[in-house]
């Protein structure tokens, strides 16, 4: 990234210069001094402060890298695009399947419904926006966990209703289903929504009574749910352009 016009607030400009320099990859203190032109003692002090706030981190070789807090902030920025884009996609999915449709995002140890489209009539499995649900049961939880790294996968499976074999199947076919996992008599089908980096950032789901979705809800509805998740992924990526 090229040099931007200074804002006149020196400490912020220098901090921005450090983050800009790290955009191209890990760097030692000496490399940062060369790249930014900031005096070594000042740079050391600023890098320590940025590390304290997790805006900068260190890799295994002790080099400075962009910090994990930036990933969290980028994810939060993506949330607005996700919920804005989700509305029409969920309405399409509801009409295509005849079932209530939702988008779930992971928040700490729970998953939260961030958008939904309800069935207008008949038996409804209503999940209002803002509802927090377990990460240990249900097809959306399976999707949000299935592509995590090994450590988070092991943690997530502790006490879960589903097994590693179930998650392996989810990864292989690209969607998940559950039968009365979260609640008796309720079935669901979910598929992953991916952010610009390819990471799974949300799950698109439909849910409804077992007698209507059948004991193989994926066979009936997976194509539509995957199509909706793929469309949402495309819309989020388009918003990045």
C-alpha cells in the first residue's frame, strides 16, 4: 500500500504506517524501521502498544505480523454486509422450500440468528433475530464448526451431540442436516457462507417439523440451501470489490 497523506496526528500516522508495512507480510523491528522511516525507539514503543491491543502480533520467529484483533474487526464489518444481503436470499429460500429460513453467525460459544424469513402460515419453528443457540447441536452448529482448525474442532466436539464422522461428512458434501438434535420433532438443513478469504463466516439454514422435512431433509432441500449460501457468499464478495 502506498503512502497516504498524513492526518497531522503523529502517533496515529506512525501506527498506520506500521500496519501498512505489515500488510505485505512479517517484518523484524529493523525491517520496519527501514520501511517506515520511524526512529527505532519510537517504533519499538508503538509496536509494543499495538501488540498490547492485538492490532499487531508476533510470529514463531519473533517477527511482527498483523494482529488477530484486525480479523475480528474485519469480520464485524462483514456482518453488516451479511445481514443486508441476507434478506432477499432468505425470502427466496423460504419460498423455494416452504420452510422458515435463517442465517446464523458464531459468537463465542453460541450461534446467533442474525437474519430470518418466517413461513407465513402453518406450523412454524420460529427463531427470532438475536436468538442465541447451542454450538453443540443442530445443522447450523455443524456447519459453523466443520471447517475450523483442529484445535477448535476438538474443543467444539466436547459435549456435542454430533461426532467427528458427522463433521467429516458435512465437509465432504458441503451441507449439514439434523433430525431432532436441538429440539424434539424439528429437522434442519444448513450450508456454509464464506467470506472473501474463503473462511466460513455464517450458516444458512432452513428448519421445520420432522413430518414435513422428512427423515432425510438434506435429500429434499440441500440443493436449495446450498444455492442460497452460495448466492450470499457471492454477494458478500461483491461488496468487497
